[in-house]
């Protein structure tokens, strides 16, 4: 035989050997977890899982279990399912309010060490994960993930996934933030702002509007809707504008012995409809409209930054920016001495790309 023949035979034998070592799972003999919720139950950690129930119906089932630690939870869940659980298909993790306030460290550390877990969305809820998961049993397994994806892409929610969490949780000079899910008065699951953490503990919840402002100051994708009260030409109205594109720049400068945070926002917006008393084809109206919009965004962004400061949280990563120019940076020292005394200046510049007229 030639050397090439030996090589070919070797590849075939190796392929067959490796194939024989790969575990084979039949799809209807495992429980694929798509959505998992974690919360506290007295002194125990509680997990809630939605999985397909092949034996009884086409509809997914919800089971819960509790254990002293995250490592024991999967075993406890498996005791309640006819098939072993497969965690590799998890796409959404929901943390309940009580656990978020006590601390997520045990769960996050376990997630980070599990090589089976891929790209997932992480959210919190101001209730319990059970409430959210029960409301979605009749939906597609990817309903919640798609809801968050859409909100991040178009509705003013900052990027939030496992990789972002790694960076915020293990990195210094920045705090974690996750979208917040609620069940509204109509029984519909919806995104309602975000939760801001200090370390592994929930410290502050912010509204949809504040979440949008945070996105403007942190994310490359600026898409979202901003509404503000406009007083113009003797009329008043609440106007909504959609950001279609934009850039931001955040820097820290020394100003009168104080660290000042300067935020520059350059935003392109479109308006689907305007009251008849606003005519942006008139230079005076356009100038006044842009001035009022810029002022509103700048003032509310500055107010949000001060709120973060008051609550001792830093989702913008100002500590990380400060660290770049200070070799002797100490995170505790920064947040104890520097951060509480920072001042803020947000400058917004608007370009109106498209307008419409309403009645």
C-alpha cells in the first residue's frame, strides 16, 4: 500500500472511533430546557423549568424544584421528569426579585463554569419566574427570547446576554444591568425597564424611558422611542420621536478639581406624525423643535446619571473609563471618594431625517 492509502484508512478508523464515543440522544427521550427561572424559597434555591412534554401532549410543561445549592438543582429537577434534562438548549434565564436582592453570585458562578451553556438572554422580574413562565406555556419555546431580542433591536433596551454579563460581573469599574419582565394587568408578559445591580445584588430599578436613555449612552444601536412634553407656538403636546441612528461619546475631564463626565449624543430621529400646529419646513419651527428635544434628552440623561450616583451604581462603566488614566486605580476607593463627587454635562445634537403630519 502507498502512504496515501494508509493515511486514508487511518482517517476512516479515527472517524469511526470518534463517532462511537459521541453520546446519542433521541429528541423525545430528553427534556430540552429552553427557559429557566431561579428564585429564593426560604433558605433554599428554587428553579422553575419549561420543557416539552412529549408523552402527554404537544404543550410544554412547567416543573419546579428546590435545593440548597445550584449544583443539586438539576438532579432535583430530573427526579420530577421522565427524561434527563439537557441544559445546552437554554435560551433564557429569569431571576426572581427576592433572589436578585439577596444575591446572584452562587447561580452566576455555576453558569459561568458550565461549558454546555451557550449564548443566552438573562432577565429579572419584579415578581417570581413562575408567574412569567406560566403565562408563556402556550407560546413558542423561544417566545421570551424573541421578546427580548426585539426589545434590544428596536425598543430601547441595552444589549444584555451572557457575554455582556461576564464583562460586567467579573470586570472592574462597571455594574451589571438586566431587562425586567412583568405580567401586566391584562395578563401579558412585557419588558418593563431594567434592574441595575451592585456586585451581585439588585440595587435599583429604572423605567422604560430611563432604560432608553441608558442605551443612548452605552450602545452602538440607538433604536428606540423617546417621548417628551413640548410647549411651542402657544400649544402643548406629548411628542414621540424614534431614534434611527446615532453616536455617543463619554469622557471624564478635570474641572475645578472635580471630575466631570461629559456625554455627547448625536442622534438622527424620525417623526411619524406631528400636530398641525408644528411645521418643520419653517426654519423657526424646526430650530425651536430641535432645541426643546435636545434640552429634554440632555436634562433627563443628566438626572438619570445623578440617580445612578445617588444609588452607588455605575452601569455606564465610568469607573472603567477613570481607570484608563489612573495607574493606581482602586475600585473601592473610586466608588467611595471619586464617584460621589462627579458632575455631569450631557450635550445632545439632533438631526431630523423624516417627518410626518398628523391631525
